């Protein structure tokens, strides 16, 4: 593994760990080996998964490994109804111009790709 990939220890909807230091934001893009995916989908919902409502915890509790990598910019997340409404507004503001696609957010156009 390269320096840019580290194993996940835990996932939470809350800020963890508490205190000063770097925090990572979860951007879920998963690539599975067929055997691992088959194993995962046959696992029962885990205790931590039920508590946090995060399926990644099922994999971690079952001893599966999830690698994490740093990215320069995290996209907006959609975890609540308010998030969904915000993203719908962004998509309503899509501008297609000269073959490029951009979205408007806070008065600035940013590339989707």
C-alpha cells in the first residue's frame, strides 16, 4: 500500500476522535473483489451498524479491511432531507456551456468532472 492509503479504524456520523487534530471526511467510493462483496452481503447487520446507521461498520466488525485515501476536495454529502434539497437546488442550477458541465454554488461555478 502507498502512503496515501491507510486502513479505516471506525466510521461515525459524529466528529471523532474528540480533541485537537486532523479530521477526515468520509467520501464513500467502494471497489469490491467479488468474494469480499459476496461475503459482505451475507453478513447480518452488526451492532455498531445499527447504532450508527453506517454499513461500513458491518464490514469492519466482521474483520474486513477498508482502505482510506486523502482527496484534495470532498463533494457535498447527502445524509438528510435538507442535504437532498440542497443538492437538488445545485442540479437545478447546472450550466452546460461549450461541452463542459459546471454547477453554481455560492455564486461560483465549479467543474463537476
